[in-house]
C-alpha cells in the first residue's frame, strides 16, 4: 500500500475513534437514545476490509455499525445527526445508532437483530448474480452471530447458489457478556464455514495491512466466480458491549493487554518506520479531530424530524403500539426490583424512571427526538445514567488515547 493510501486510512481510523469517543459523551448526556455499541478497538478490521472493496461492492453489517458506515464513505456529520435523531441523519433521524445506512454508498446498514442481516446479504448477492454484475457483497457479523440459525441457513444457501459473498466474522471474543468459549462448540468461527464447503482464512484483526491483504485475496476469489469466502478477523472491543455494560465478565488486565495492541497506534508506528514525520501524522490527527468537532456541531444544530409523518403516527400516537411497550417497561421495572414512576415529556414521549443503588437509570419510548427507540432487552442495556457523565466511574475509567498504548514513545 502506498504512503498516501496508508495516511488516508490512518486518518479514517482516527476519525472513527474520535467520533466514537464523542458518541460516548453524547450518550452520557442523554443526547443519543436507544442503544449504543462502540467500535473502538476494531477499526483496523472495518477499515481494512471496506477499503479493499470495488466501486460496486455492497456492504452490510450488524449494530456495531458506526465505523463501517464511515469506512463506506458516510460523512461523520450525517452519521452523528442520525444518532442524535436529527432530520439530517442518513435515515432522517428515525433509525438511530444501529440503523446507519445509505444505499447510494451501497451500504445496506446497520441491523439490530443478531445474525438476521446474513440472509439479507444472500439476497443482495443473488440479485447481483441474477443481473450478471461482478459485484461482491461483504457481510460483516460478530462471533456471537455464528451460533444463530440465520447464519447457518445463509451460509448453506450461499454455497448451494454459489453466491458472490465475502463473509467477515469480527471475532472480538465476546457476544455481550458471554465469551466464545462458553457459547461456541468450536474454538475458531471459521471452522463453521467448513460445514458449508466455504473456504476460509483467519487474520490478525488489529493489523490494518494484514486485514487489507486478506480482504483483497478473498474478494479476488469471490469475484472470480468461485462462490463465497469466509474470513475470521481476530479483534477486540476496548469498551463494553454497549453503553452501561458493567463488564463483570472480563478482567481489566485482559482489556489492557489488547489495548497495548491498539490498531491505530500500530499504523502510526508503521508510518514512522516508513519515514513519515511526526508533524505530518499529528496534522492528520488534527484534521480528523476537526472533522468530528464540525460533525458534532452540525448534528447538534440540526432540527429534529417534523412531528407526524407515517413513522411518527405509527410509533408515537398509535396507542395500540404504545400500550404493549408500556407493559413491557413495567415488567422490566418489576424485574429490576426498583421503584418506578411514569411521566410524559410531551410530544407523545412516554418515559419511566427508576432509582438504583449506584445511580439513576431510565427507559424511554418515543417516536421523536433523541429517546426515540424502545430501550432495554436486558439489564446490560437498560442501565444507563441520566443526563450527565459527571462522576460516572465506567466513563472515567475507560477514556482512550489514540495510539499511545501501542506506541508510547511518541
Ligand atoms: C436474535 C437476537 N438475539 C439476541 C439479541 C441480543 N444481543 C444483542 S447483541 C448480542 C451479542 C452478539 O455478539 P456478536 O455477534 O459477537 O457481536 P458483537 O456485539 O461482539 O459485535 C446479543 C445476544 C439480539 N439483538 N438479537
Ligand atoms: Mg462478538
């Protein structure tokens, strides 16, 4: 890879890292609603894979989708606006963090149901094959998704129909709070591809160049008409599964070990080895930071979607929808065993609040604004602090610094 391309990808990774750090803050401030799954630590995988795609190749992923969206060419301001529920977002503020998508970029999202987008990738690839195009569909998913039925059905059909699909498993070693050892029958996710006669490889997902090279090989294989290929990228998320994850399932020692392998620090080191000056690297970092500052300003200043509209009518005003959501929230509060109260903040916005031992938590249901998604499938998801991040121990503990872990001398 030439210097200019390496610098471009370095900057892209830094943009993703900064954006994710800002997302964490905005979430703590209550400006991002619903769930938020950060990509911090996995940047080399997303950027390495997507940078290898051809102009007509499709990309589809799960809910840990912000980094992939940026790698696909989505402007950070559009992604952030979507997360803040603003009308200028890629889904007009009605999709949120887990549903970043833009068909003009051939980026098909952002999907919240584990594994459910894998058969969709089959469909996209089938359409391309039917039309006689040479496009490949790149389908990213987590290690946890390989244990679900959709995955197996989709891999089976991909071989039966010889579909042009590049399956990429981002193995970050955990599905929520469950380690792969406790959830998977086999230690390597790529072994599952063998059952469907799909050739596979494994790559160090913390090494940008290794991921890029593996992706190029895989894409060439698929594009030559040999059917699907499966790549397992060994990576790690430095933050919790989603915001508010107390991370009782892993030791900080383990997290620190992986942080020392920071994928951004590694690219920085490589740039220095290739003779790029520290000033040039810092200039790219500053440009990346400025893009994110500008994006946040744009998102904050953008308007919320207008009231009404089809989605608003269905989600907000249709009591038939709201009632079951309310019942579900009541059940959740009973489960958490905490006192609760109900209220309304106008605009069809129903909310509930509990008081916990450590700090307050809230669940929100709404069709508009930052709290527009139904929250809470489990205690990991619903435990999020109200408003300010001040004094929140998880937040303070996990602030990241770009590159410094892997490259302490600069
Ligand atoms: C069908 C389904 N079951 C359960 C969940 C709850 N859930 C959300 S994320 C997740 C873990 C998935 O782990 P993995 O595929 O490894 O992705 P990662 O979060 O590590 O990126 C689970 C079980 C869900 N969203 N959908
Ligand atoms: Mg995982």
